[in-house]
């Protein structure tokens, strides 16, 4: 409000300046849209020719130049499943505690929320260093799908907690009152009333987490490793799709065509997840999830 | 929220107590992760940090030659700051203009579509940005001035990557400006630009700055995309077309074969990065609250 005093000076109808600013703003929007279209167009043009069913199911040969991404996809899914199996219960439990059991401000809730916000700001390469020293070396899991999945689980926690907390807070207080009036215990209320009511938010968070995990490269380089064979167990090293793209484009001369195709697969999967997440998040924001 | 302190549902109070302790344990694990990460970074850096005192030798050593025990991180620090700074310089005006477009200038449908597009831009993985930069931007820059892999390529790719953060936080800050301010400005007969510049932007200033600081944190910590397009030569870049190497890229490049002191030096880089990002984050948090 302090700045409003000098506003009168500017208000004398500079129609021409106004029009120019409008053009600048439109130009910025067009520039950004063009960059997006350029990226997607490049990936589609470079990758579509190499894409086929056999590319999706075959294992890679000749360092990825030939063959497909079957084994890589399996490793990606395994890393993802481990990350979610660990992060979901932890994240949703923490979200439930923050939303339902502790005061919104101060004390335990404040500490937990603060440290999770810091965790969300930690660069992924630092997660990679931590995962390498803690899971691979200290816990002795080596370069393995398990190490990679656990490292990713740490990365996913903040987003799972914050979406779960926001979703639970959006459940109307009347639900809690009714449950209490019916003599339900707090655990039963949480389990049978609040979590189902917050399900769209939980699913949106889950999808965002999957998207973030699939996009991750730096944290996995030295935790789950580079090996592109079909993994035999969770203690085998396994290469995820994002790491595969990195390796093909940086370390394999002549790997551009399969790299384009892999990037296209990754982008398509992420777009799908993003659209689904937006749909769930939109439904939740409109507050239409109260169908218990 | 009503029965915050005492449960009135006595039948299964013991189950509730158990549940509460389970949730507390989960939250405890989640909250202690940051400390665990810091602990391991410090523990791994400690031998090298304490061996050669003072620790300023990380910026005064002759060069970065891990085989000879020279660990000068200064070129990587400057590389990180140049790339992040350049990206912010480009992304700030673009991002704020994008936010203005969404909030005030675009027709409702256009605003919605453009916001979606920016969110999708945020969802593109950094390795894909890097790959696109490597196959599209680097050859283009190479035509201007070889070698193509350069600070400029890094800045351009980073700009695209932090743009969504700046746009979405600035948009949120602009939406939060009280409608009365805008109606008041309108009633004074102000033009749209006068309203934006004189009322909306000053009122949303804190949120916009907080978003920019968050974006800076992201740019500083970004690894893959920068690693793939900047050429990774350890040197202070003399110009936009010179190759350079960032702290994060240095870790990703040398970690696979680093041992003993060299490895510890990489953990020192990681610790530096972590502290830098935490510093930026707490500044942004303070701004956001203020």
C-alpha cells in the first residue's frame, strides 16, 4: 500500500504504453509456448520412427544402440514400487499426524513441517550422495534397485506428506463430529471416514510422486546404477529410463535414435500421469470428494 | 480437530494410543531425514575438512587436480553462480510476464491453457531438457561460435527449467492481492499497466521474490541438464560461449571413480551445495512469511 501514493502520477491514461506492455506480455507467453512446442516436436520427430512394440519389450543390446528398453522399464517399475512401498505409509502417516493429531502451529508439527520443507529443497544430486553412502555403503546394499528405491523414497516424502495433510485438512469438520457422535474411535474415524474422504488428494499426491520419481536421474546414478540387464533380484543393479536416456546420449556414440525414443516414452508416461493428477487435484479443490 | 487433546471415544483408547505412537514414529523418521543427510555429508567430508586447515584451501588451491591433492572448488563455484544467475536474469522477466499474462492479460480460456502448459513444462525431467539441449541447442550455438557446449547453453536450459517455479509462485502471489486494491485502482481511472505496476506488483512483491529465491535454489542444485550441455571444463568461464563446470555436475561426473580424499572432496562439494540451498530456502521462507 505504501507504493500507491505515486500511482496518481502514472494514471493519466498512457494508452500507447499500455498497449506496448500488453504486446510484451503476449510475446513472453508466445515465446514460452513456442519453446514447449519446439521441445515436444523435436522429441516426437526424433523418436517416433524408432518406436515399436519390440522396442518396448526387448532388452537392449550393444550398449543400447540396438534392441529395446524392456529390461530398463522393468527396473524403472521396480525402483518405483520400492520407493512407493516405503514412502507411502511413512508420508501418509506423517500427513495424518500433522493434520489430525497435533496443533497446526508450534511444537512437534512445526518441527516436522519445517524439516520436510528443507528436505524438499535438497538437490537431487545430494540425495544421490546420501543414498550412496547410507544405503549402498553403510547398510551394505550395494548398487542395487533396493538402494535406488530407498533413496527415491526419501525424495518423495515431502510431496506425499504435504498433499496428504492438505487433503485431510480439506475434509469438513462435520465428518469428525458425526464420527465422534457415533462413538467411533479416532483410529476408526481416520481409517473409515477421513482417509476415504481425502482419497482424491492422496491419489493426486501419489501421481505427482510417481511423476517426480520417474523423472529422477541424479539421485539414481550412484545408487541403483547403470546395469541394463534384466534384474534377477532387488539387490541387482538396474538402470531406470531416465538414466538410460542420460547414458545413451552422453556415453554411447550413435545412441541418439534410441535415446529420442526412450525420451518420448518417458515424456508420454509423465504427461499421462500429470493429466491424471490434475484431474484428481481439480476434483479435490472443487470440494466434490465428499462421497463417503 | 475438536477432540484435539482428549479422546471422548473410550472403547478403544488403547488402539488409539498405539495409533498415535505409530504416527509419531513415522513423523519422527520423516523429520530426522534432513539431519541424517547432513550428518552423513559432514561425516564423509570431515577427514578432508580437518586435515588441511584452514578450510579456505578449497578456494585457494592451485587447481582442481584430485590426483595431486589439489582441490580448488572456486571454478565450480563460479560456474554454478554464473549459470544460475544467468538463468534467473532471463527467467525473472519471462516468468513475471507469464504470471501477468495468466492473471490479468489473457482471456480466461487462454489463461487456463497457458497455466497447464507451464505446469507441463515443470513436469519435463531434467535429463530430457539436457538431451534436448545437447541435440538441439548445442549444435545451434556451435554454428554461432564453437564448441557449442557452453555457459550459454546451460543458461538457456536452466531458464526453461526454473521458469515454471517463478511463473506459478508469482501467479499465486498476484492472485492473493486483495480485490479491493485492484477495484480501488480501477475506480481511480488507472490504466491496466498502471494498476499492475503501481498496485498489483508492489503488493505481490514479497511472494514474487520468494519464488525467485526458490527458483535460484533449484538452479543451483540442478545437475543432469547442466552436466549435459555446459561442456564440463574446469575453468572460470570468460564469456557466454566458454564451457564450464558446476558443483553439482562435478559430483555426478567424478563420483563413479573417486576414492578416499577425492571422494571426500566431492562430499565437501555436496555439503556446500546443501548449505547454499538451505540458505536460499530460509531466505525464501522468511520472505514468504513477511
